[in-house]
C-alpha cells in the first residue's frame, strides 16, 4: 500500500468516506489501533483500490494495488503533482 498526500486545492475525484472537520477520518481507525493494515483493507474493500482519507489536516490517497499505483504515479501523475 502506498500513501500520497495532496493539498486541499487539488481537484481529485477520489472516493472515500466523508471526513469530520478537524480530525478527518482518524476516528475510523481507532478500532484498528493494534493492526492499522486491517483498517486500510476495510477502506479498500468499501471504496476501491484507490481511496481518499483525511488524516488530521492531511488529505491522503491510499493505493492498494500495483496496477493502481502505476496508474496514479505514471499515467495520471500530473493530477497528483
């Protein structure tokens, strides 16, 4: 899995849960404190191989497959620059 951070000004149509102001999606990870990878796997199952999370003030993209990583970093790299 790969995480990319991007600014709020980025116009990305990446699926993900609706974050709560200030804390974002960190509260969703509390039940996975011993194994956060299980939480990321749940996000992948619900939102797809590429999904968005807001961790505190940081917008983050979770990429959970090699093909999706190639697409994001090579094919559509200008969207994430």
